[in-house]
């Protein structure tokens, strides 16, 4: 099986590289300004600014006329007119190939932040038949085997018991932290210890810019 290189960027952004091509997920405003630079394809899970930065996406698409974007309707509507044929609207159940990666779309709604707030759309992306799953801002269970779960560990919409139960339900071989920009260094050992002890899967954390082979 071809090796995939996973690079963690700040917060929810992840870069995947395989056979000379690069797929970037959620290069938002909490990630590095160049997080989407050089991407052959970009996936965005939802419209919140820590996952979707319009200016940075436009810069990446302008820099490479062959680069393409797959995302949900609320994001696609803001970019499709400027990049005809390069911005693709997707939803739960869709499947496509981006930068040589096979992608399946899972999930429909963002996690509940508060009952008084309307829920927006959110989609997760299952990469290469389960080698990687990035759920965005939801605890979506894809219903298929997952090797590497990108685990949103800290958000206004979650608590650690829900994070642990999510790992238990997905049953990945390993879980790597994402959605962690607001997690302080003081709190990290607490999350590391509890998720590793109770989640039932190998739990790992990469620093921004650090890579690993899958």
C-alpha cells in the first residue's frame, strides 16, 4: 500500500501527501497563513472561520489554476463564481477523487453549541477507504473501519467524556488530535492521559508542522 504522509498544521488543518500530490483539509483562520499553499486539492468541512478562511483559499486557488476545492454549499457559493469548474459542492453520501485520494463524505450537521443556536451544515471526509477520517466540527461515526481518526479534542461544543466516547464508538487504530488551538499547555496532559487511558485506541499528538507516515 502506498505510504501517505500526514502533516498536522495548527488547529483543525491537516495536509496529506501521496505520490507527489497534496490534499489539504480545513485551512482556516487559526492555522498558518500558508496552510493551503501548494495544495492540489482542498477540502473544507464547514463555514466557521477556524475552518474556512476565504482569503487564504482564494490565494491558494489563484496561485495554482489546477487546484480544486470540495466543500458544502455554504462555502462553495462564496467561491464558485470566481473559479468555474474548480469548486465542487458535496454532501453526505457523495464520493469523489481529489489529488489522487478517494474521498467519501459523511455527516450533515455541526455539533450542538447551544440549543438556542441554529445548527449549520458540517461534513466529514473519509480518505482512501478509512486510512484517515476528518469529521470537522461533529462527532460523526462513518460506519466503516477507520485507521487514523483526526480527533477534535477541545471545542465550545464538546467535553472530554464525549471525546472519549467518540473514540470508543469509531474504534480507530489510532487517534491524532485536531481542533486544539484553544487547548492550553497546562491542559494538554489531562487530555492526553484521559483519552489514552479510556478511549481504547492509540492516542497521539503532533505539534504544528510535525509529520508522520501512515
